[in-house]
């Protein structure tokens, strides 16, 4: 089977990397496509996948409209050569439209509920796989699974934190550190949304620096006063850093959820929420704020708890006992498609064999 996977965000590389490796080992061919966005290319290179870059993404509305035509045509050209049996993505409009044109199934993974994007790919997709924590109903194409995107790559069967990250960070192993994440607010679903105020960014970092070594991951250039905190590690090592961090504070939903998977306390500051984050907050793994109000106070509160990490690791175990191995489920679902659709429709608990 030929599988074409279109990547829209670096997190999608992580979501599908173990699936791709397993499918390759069992004799299937996998080709990735992506835009030149953030560290997606670096990750695909690091994991030694075959991939094709379609070009740089567009940021304004007019550019995005032109990009839909441009990337559809480029992806179609690639697909005609590669001859995929199934196209996969995490909400790719381009993969969905090209699959429809070729009369091939497009299977997509959804967890943000960004309806602007969903409305564009849904008519052209066969199946939309979502977590049971997903807070929207997308109709008859939707199938729920008991897991999270992040569990597909942070499950202990696929990921064990490497403590050599301390060498990458150039700090001693006993030195506690925190990671702060700032996003660019350039995505379509970010319009009208907000996170940290400019003043709070500096205030949070200065507060944390009293107790911890601080590292900042930022999609945009940092102001001169914060440049010295910029994290400088290979992108494929970021999950090791998150795993060993004492605390995470940031605007990025993916990193906040990843910390919940790893048992690292996370403060999420963003007016956008998601079912996954809401469920993880109920487990006590994540602290969510729609704006800056109360963030500094919560930061001070958590830094005073000496066994905070141990508390979160225990909560993590309770959460993960309820979930399946998402990667195993993905492999079965795609290899058995379309019979897998019939099985999941008639017996949703069939997935429990993938725990």
C-alpha cells in the first residue's frame, strides 16, 4: 500500500512518525509532503523520512486563498507520480481535496475543532478520527478513539526521555529548569485570540528566573531583554526537555498537552481551548487560563510545592490507564480500511484491544 501523508504543523510529524515507521516495516511505502513551516523539515530529516516540500506557507487571507490552489496542484502532481492508495493528514485541506479528485480515501485526525478548517476538508474526506475528549460532533464521518494525538508519540512504548538533554541545555542534572512557550498568532484560527500580554512575558520570566533556569521556545523573534533565554536544542530533543522540566508555561496547546502526557505540570495561557486540554485539566495535569489574569499568582503557587512533579506523575498514570495505544489503533485502522470503519461503527469498544 502507498500512503501519502501531508504535514501542516511540526506536531503532525510527531503524531504520525511511529505509525509511518511501523507501516514501512510491514512493507508499505510512505511519502510525506509539507510546507516550509517552523521545524517540520528538520524533524522529517531527523527521522529519515522521504518527503517533498511544497513551498512556504502564506500568512494573509489572500495568500492563503492562492496557496490553496498552488498547494493543491503541487500535491496533485506528486500524488499522480506516487499513486497513493490512501492519503492521511491532521486536517490538511490540500490532502483532502487531492484525494477527492483522485477518488482515493482521505483519513484525517482532528483535535482542535477549528471549524474554518474543518469545513474546507470535511466534504472531501472519508473519515475523521477524533478523541473521545473532542468537544464537537462532525457527523457520520467522525469516529472516536480513546486517546490523544500526543499519546501516539509519547506512549512509553515509543518514547523514553533521554537525560542527555541536560548536556544539550548546558546545565547540571540537579539544576531545575522550566520551559516557556510563545506562539506567533499567525494561524487562521488565531485571529482575534490572545495569550500573554507583552508585560506578562517579561514578568513571568523574571519570576521564574528566581527559582529555575529558564528556557524560552518562541515562534517569533524574542525582544532583546529575553534573547538570552532562547532555547537552543535540536527540535527532535524538545520532548526530552519537556519531560525533565519542572514546569511548563506557554501559549502553545500542543506543548501543554504534551506536558500532561509526560507528567510535567503545565500552565496554558490562551483564549483558545480544546476538549483534550479540558479533559487533562480535569485530571489535574494542566492549569488553563483564557487570559493573563491570575497566571503570575498560579506560577508562584506551583513553584512553592516541593513534590509537584511527583504529584503530576501519579495523576498522569490515572489518566493513561483510561487510554489506548493510539499508534497501534492507527496502524490497524489504516491496514484494515474500509473494514475497520464497519467494525468501529458496530463495536466502538473493539479499540480496547489496543491498550
